[in-house]
C-alpha cells in the first residue's frame, strides 16, 4: 500500500470526526442558551438535519468523486464543513444554526470519498486494512472530539465551533499540498461517468445479491450501534448515577479498543480468516453485550462488568464494520467505488436516524422511576431491558444473514484457505 496518501486520508477523516465529536457535548447547551432559547425538540431536529443531509448527499459526493476526482471533492467538502462551523460559531438566530448544521451535513458526507480513495490505492488483499484506518480515525475522533469540546467551552460556548473551523482550514491545507489525485483520465470511474452510464451501473450493482446482503447487514449493525450509543448514557445515569464526565471516560475506553483493533489488527485477521467470519463473530459479540447490559448494575457486576461489556461491544463493532465496508467495495468494479461506498454511507446515515428513534420510543416509561442519581426519570428497568434486547435481536438477525451469506460463498472461503496454506 502507498503509505503517504493513507496517512493524509487518515488525518482528513480524523480531523473531520474531531469536529463532529466537538459538536456532540456542546450543541445542546449552545442552542438552549439565552441567545437562541431552543427547545429540546428543536435540538433534536438540529442533530437530525445533519444526518438527513448526509443520507441524501453521500452518494452524490461519491458520484462526483468518480467523475471529477477524489481530491477536489474532498477539498471542497472540508471547506464547506469549515464554513458550517463558522456559521454555528457566529450565529445570532436559530435559523442560522440550522443553516450551519445543514451545510455541515451536505459536505460531511465525504467519508465515502475517502473510502473510495483507499479503494483506489489498495489491493483487494489490503482493502480491509485500509478501511480499518478509517475506523481507527473514527475511534480517535470520538475520543478527542467531545473532550476538546467540553474543555474549550470554558472560554465561551461558541469557541469549540470556531476551533473546529480552524481544524478544517488546516485539514484543507494539508490535503491541497500533499494528496495526489487517483482518478486519472483513463480511470474506470471517470470513463463510466463520462459515458453517462453511472446511474444504471449503480442500480444494477445494488440489485446484485452479494452487495444487497452486505448493505442489509451493515444497516442492521449501524441501527444496533445507534441504539447502544443513544441509550447508554441514559442507562448509566439511571442505573449508576453517572454524569457526562463518567460517560466520557467510558466512551474513550470503548474508542481506544476500537482504535487498537481497526488500526492494527484487522488487516491480519482478514488475511487469516476472511471478512465474513469476522462479521459473524463480531455480530455475536455485539449481540451478547447488548443482551447482558440490562443485568448489570452497582450490585450486579458494577463498573468491572460495565467495562467488560463495553469491551466486548467495541470488539464486535470493530471486527465487523471495516470488514463489511471492505466487502461492499469488493462487490463492485473499480468504476463504481465512489458511488457504492457513497450508498454505503447513506445506509449508515439512515440507520443513524432509525436507531435513535427506536431507542427514544423503547426507553420511555410512562411512569417516572427514581434513578441512582436521586432524580425521577421516564425510564424503568423494564424499558431498559426492552431497548437493549431489541438491539441484541437486530444483531442476531445480522449474524444469521452473515452466516447464510458465508455458506453461499463457501467455495470462495475454501479458495482463500487454500491460498493461505500455499503461502505458508
């Protein structure tokens, strides 16, 4: 693999995710403050507007990167995200907050372009390892982003957004001077786009059973992941009395495990076992951790059980997600990399809208219960069990689909095993 471009792409995704992570702890307080007086429902719409725009524009950016090149699309999208953060930081009315979030969502769908770039410069054997770097950048971004946002807000609630805008400018500068273009004039993606056959090819690729299975399994994974991340802080507040700082430490712990697996181990594991076995094992880990969560409390395992469960959850997600992205990339030819990876990210954006909506519906209890923090909450032990077991059931369904998919492609894995033995 070409190391230098991968480092630049890793840095690009990392800075993007740091900016995204900065928003998470700060935006609710910013929007509900005296300047805007937003309601909690409005805050929810602010977050939803970002995901909806990503859902719509991820495949568009992917297709544009096929036609005009990865480099210009990445550059323009990063600058657009920076402008979105500036609008947030200097906003004086509520509609300006929506403009900033919508612009960020439109241009924030560049992860698919970054993945297409990785597909351009890696072999099929190294594809999962390259995609794992994107996952590692995600993990690091979620570790540092919320911490930076919380720290900078001490100097002004709008300061984190201005800092994120500065990061985007630095990111764009790095990309402009160091990242070479991969979509040359004779690249299959550009030839396909110039011929006007891209949309037909994309529809045809989506009707292929292999890609359809991969996208379905990936969607289920992200739905379950979103249920977990949406509900976990509420669960620890209700059951353990934890606050945002405690949850920050727990998410950082989960992120560190994700970085270790996706940044260092996934390539070796894929070469030894293949992508689909890792998806199956990851789904089982994921389902087991979600199933066990409702049984953990201060007197039933305590913090140690919470850390073990979080570790298993992180391992399951970290084994499966880059493997699924790699499978999606391998399911189509070079001409459709940007388009299909854009659709993959759109599926993830849709799942991130479905998961939190399910969690909000399931975790609600009509009768308020007293939590470990000494305050009444519209949650109960029963609603927590239903929420996390729903996530576990979704993961079991994903696991069954992956097992079926593995059996259908048994010959492929036999060839892979024979090739591994021959090499050894």
